[in-house]
């Protein structure tokens, strides 16, 4: 890579990417609860809802790494175009499906489109961001996801109605509307990828050379903890979106209220990402990741308590704030820890972990819900989040000064003891009149009298 211009480019591309992501994620966030409500209207039980939710991630689980390899050595923008098309088509065709297997299939198509879009978008952010800007840019990028998660459930709750047996037609209408919302994202899908040869200092160009083995990427310190933390956080968000309507049915909470509660969680996530940079400077990246995941685990387990709606809203707001940390900081952790020639592949592996969690967590949640009730999945998610907090803390402590910018790890703020290189003529600093020659074969002597001079 040849750097010919070190002037920082504008960030209009990031604003357009955030807008595009907002529409695409808004469509998906509107479609996911609508799929659950439509499945319930078609006669699905808790286990069937869990299986349909898992199919959303099954096909992406198989193709994430090949797409990442392709992105490492090529352009990212075509993935955005294909992803929006698949999201729009999957949402609309899910609304037209009349059986549970057909809904599961089109839900998988929607998941594949979301994967294509996210791999392309994250790779663009990684390539166009200087190392010191990645925390901020990934945080702003994920605000687009939070905006979509804020608006989508509210729109679904306003469209879907359970009165007079209208859940089936209104849920189908919500899915068709979500397909149209996804198509709107094409309006800002232009000039997102930098095609000129000049790149900002420290940013990434497409990789050159042989591909790095997947095993080598996974053995890099920081990559496994980033993948697992992202898996736990996204599994919590995904299962919360899919199973909060089921909890609402059990506790007689209206779909409109459930949509408002999900949007409240998303609003808290946006607030968290707006103040993420000051929090990183205050706590450090590792301490922030560990504390947020541990707190989210406790709050997620607390959702099983039979509390009133206002207390449930307070817990969801705090949970959303804690969950807002994991996704952007796991992206930065994986990008900075992975080899330069395999950063898109590392992001794809992170998304593979996400989809693995989206396959296993809803399926396990469905089994637990069928055996122990609808509250059991949230206890499982609480355990996952606490485990990710422990893993992030251990990785940050073992890494020492880490791979991030200054103040990135609370566990590494203690400075290492400075070693004084002494000459071979003495074992302790000599008196000034006995200055040594410093002929050690490793450079001049670094003891205090020798540095002070005659």
C-alpha cells in the first residue's frame, strides 16, 4: 500500500452508510417480531418460534467465511447491493407465505441478505478508518443498527393487532411494509467505497498475498474473546427481540407496549454509543467491555422476575445501554488483533460466531421454553454474557499494553518496571569518577552515571 495523501478525508461516506444501515436494520427489526407474531397466528408454539428464529441464521453460518475471503481481495459495495435485495425480498415473501416451513425458508433468505450487507459495511469502515478513529467510526456505524432497532419494533407494534383475530393479516402487512423499507436504503447506497488509490494514513487497502489460514486467525490473541463477546451480545439482542412478544403474551402485555419496550432498549443503545468515546477514555476498553457484559448478564437474568411494566422498562433501558458496548468494541478488537491481510475474514468469522449464536441460542431457547417456560432463555443468556465478561477481562489482562490506542485497557495502566542496562564492569551503578566504557556489545551503558556523563 502506497500512501500518497495523509490528509484526513471527510466522513460523508460514514453518514450515508449509517443511513443505509438504519433502513436495512429497521426493516429486519420490524420483520423479526412480525415473523414471530405471524408464526403464532399460524399455530406455532414456543419451540416452532425458536426453530424459525434459528433458520434466520443457518444459511449465513455456512457462507460467512467465503464472503469474507472474497471481500479481503475485492470490493465491498456489491455485497451491500445484494444484501439489500435479499433483505427486501425475504421480508416481503415471508408476509406472503402461508405455512411455517415457507416462513422459515424466507426468513433464511432475509438472514443471508443481512449477513451480506453487514460484511460489506464493516469492511468499508475498517478500510476507510485510521487506527485511532476505529472506535469512534465503528460506534457511529452501529448507531445505524440501533436506529433501525429503535424504529422497527415500534412500527411493527403499530401495524400488528391481535383484536378480533386480525393477527395473521396485520403481521403479513407488517412484513410487506418492512420489505419496502429495506428497498428505501438504495437511496443512500452510493459512493460508499473509496476507489481512488490514495488512502488515509493508517487505513487499510485490499489485501495482497496468500490468504491467512482460519486457524491462524482464531489463534490470534484478542480474536476469540471478541468473537465470543459479539456472539453473546447479539444472541441476547436476538432472543430478546424474538421472545419478548412471547413474554408479553404470557403477561397480557399488548403488542404496542412490547414494541415500545424493544424500542426503549434500542434508544438506550444509541445513548451508549454516543458517549462511548468518553467512557473508553475513562475506564479503558477492556474494563468497559467486561463491566458492560457482566451488568447485562445480571439484567438479562432479572427479566425472568414477574415485575410490573414500568420496572420491566427500566431494566430494558439499562440492559440496552450495557449491550450497546459489545458490538462496536468487538469489531475494533477483532480488526486490530487480526493480521492485516485477513481483516475482512476475521470480521466474517465474528459474524459466523454471531450467526452460530443466532442458530444455537434461539433453538436452545425454544427447547428451554418448552420445558421450563418462557423465562428460562433469559437466564441462559445471562450466563453467556457473564462468561463473555470473564473472557474479555482475562484477555485484556494477559495482553498487557494491548493493541489499542492509549488508555485501551484498565488492566494495563500500570507501567512496566524500567530495566536499566548496565555495563559488564559493575553490578551496581558506579561513582561518577569511575565511569565505565560501556563496551557491552549491545550499545552504550544505560546506568545513571554513564548517562550523566563526566
